[in-house]
C-alpha cells in the first residue's frame, strides 16, 4: 500500500480501540463531512448497532442538543441500553412507543433536524422521512442488502429533504477519529462487548448474529 494511506495511532489509544477506527470514520465522513451537523441540532439515530452507536457519540460531540436513539425490541436489552451509555438523551423502543409521536413531541412538532439512518431496514428507511423536519437532513449509512428499497419520494420532495448517501470514508475522517480517540473525547471501546481468541471466531459471529454482542475483537 502507498505510505500516504497509513495513519499513526496515538500512543494512548489501545489496539482494541483503534480496531474500531474504520466504521467510526465512515460515520465521520457521512455525518460530519458530507451531510453536516450543527450545534443545537435535534438528531435521531435509527438503529443502535455499531454504526448507530458511534453516530450517537459523534452527534453529541458536534453539539447536538437532543440525540434520540431508536431501536427494535430485539435490540432493547443490549444495544439500545448502550446508546444511553454513549450519550443518547432519549431512547425509543419501537415495541413500546410510537416513534413519530414521541419525536414530534420532543421537537415541538417540527421533527428532527437530522436523521441518521443506520439500520438499513425498509421500515427504518421509511420512518426516517416521517421523523425529519421540513428542509431537514437525512444521512443514509445503513445498507439494506436488497436490490431495491421503497422510498417515500413525494414526501421527501414536499419536505424538501436533503438526503445524503455515503459509502466508505475519507483519509481525513480517519485522522479525525484517531485524534478524537487520542484526546479521550471519543470512546470507541464502549461498543466492544466481546474479546475472544481467533479460534473462537465462530462463537463470535454467532453472538453478533444473535444480537448478544455489539462488536467482537478476535485476538490471534
């Protein structure tokens, strides 16, 4: 690889924390560099997986006034609770509350300034357009895994929504993440729930598939 692609890990950042640099850099690139986030924004994060949880942290660091994390009942016991640990102001369990009613109540009836779609499911994608305010922003980070996905096109037009897609990251986003980790402001190790020897790779993947883990580190 060209030497220009290398990044130096700060001395006070562990290898485990540094292992989460890449997905966090995707969040920085998609949310900060491409979509934009402003101090005082109300932010909704759909999907409290690794990308969603790092998005919560970044939104708080960027000065969001209210960060609302939304997850399914399946994610409630581990991932949604972890969203609170990393800075979410409000948690919404889709099995217990109406997310549209709750977000509108929290935003004075306007909707969120920024919705970060980190789930990729068709339901979450449609919900993003219900939760965003007029002339608000949607940062699309979640991958659906489907060839096509329904998007409420007219609703997006009538709301004049800014929809930004992002895949991968930039060189600068890696530098940003490493510096934030080095300063202690960004705590990537918060989302590492399992550390296992390489021989237990199958158990690690099963824990992730069963939503018993958020991020797993395999050590040789």
